[in-house]
């Protein structure tokens, strides 16, 4: 069972751009769905009466995550790097394998990918509130091919995607993020199967929740630019998802731990004693001041 509805159609457009290697970024976490998690939770009503935070202004995070989780995705691949040339073995097979990995990744890890982007968008919005931040995220995919002579040939393919945080401001800044963790193509195929194992695959992968026999209709298109060399930019930043997302994960797990809630209650009992003492001291001070006023 997958986290998101997603679909992909292989498309290739050509273009040219130079690129040189740059420093490594921070690593990203892995998220695990808890037992009993439903990818399609029931829609909730207006909860604006519950105050600020996620409940304020008629915003229901559960409904929003449900929509977020249900969105179909069309992956559109563009080859934009002149380093893709016929090297005698043919780079097209490396490109094709990288595309397959990205599609399988979206099918099986789509929610995590979106959650990492949510962490990044939140970070840039909170830390740079007066500007729009365009961030380029680069994934590295290591593809290994065995040629007709039994020689193992490896090549790194770089997949670049653009997202926008705090949309709509006149001031705009562009930064690049590089995911430190390299995706090993063969590991993906070993875990989820080769593309040939997908029944009836013809370039289209139906999303989760599609009606049986009918493919899900894409509702969003996401472009990936493919490079044969590591792309670079004038400003490269550490990945906010490497710190924000693990914090969310850790605290969500803490909130779901019954023993931790019992500890919270015990701590509250201790703090209540301190609060009671402070209130009693304040009341005594007010009575003392009132007595002084009466005497005058």
C-alpha cells in the first residue's frame, strides 16, 4: 500500500546546461507509517471554534493532509545536460533507469517526499517572511549496468526539481538544496521490483485509490530535470528537512506514546503544587496590601 496517489508518464525534452560538482548537503530522514494508519481518513467539519494553531481560522490539518495525501502526480522528465552523450555504451539506458527509480520512489515514498518539501517550505516561510524563496532540490541516483562483456558500469544521474516557499512576494531568492543520501537504483529495484514487474506498465502508473480498471487522473505535474553531472547554483544551503522533519517525526511519536502522556500528567501534578503555592502567596500579599489601605 502506498502513501499517495501518484502516476507518471515518461516524457523527454532536450536542452543544454553546464554543471560542476559542489559540496554535500544534509541527509534526510525516513518516515514510517504506524500500524492502523488510514491513508483516507474521514473528512472533518469546521473546527474553527477550537482557537489558534492548526484549529484556528477554520483550518483543519487532518483534512489538508488528506488532500495532500490523495493528490495524483504526473512526473515529467527533461534532459537538460549536454554531458549526456553516446559514450559507446549509451547513456539512454542510465537515463531510463533513473526515470524508473523516480517513478517507483514517488509510488512508494511519495508522502515522505511531500512531507520533506513541506518542512522546507515551512522553514523558508518562517525564517524569511518578507520574501519568496525558490528552492532547487537535487537527488542523486546511482545506476549500475552490466555490459555484454560482464563489466559493471556505474553512472550518477542527478534529478532536479523546483519548489516555491512563501509565494507571492516581490522580493525573490533562489537557493539550491542537495540531498546527501544517494538513491541506489538496484536497491530500489530489489525492494520494489523492476519496472517489468508492474503489470501492464506502458508509461503510466495508476495512483492509489483509483477505481479498479480505471487509472487515476493526474491533478498536478512535477518536472524533473536530469543531469549527467552534479548541478550547482550560486547559493547552496543545508537541507531544512534534515532538521525540521526529524523533529516533527520525533514529537509525533512522542505524542502517540501513552506512557509519555502519563508522564505529562505526573509532571502536571507537581507543577500544580508550585502554582498553588504561588497563588496562595499572591492572595496573601493582596490581603496584606488591602489591610494596609484600610488602616490608612
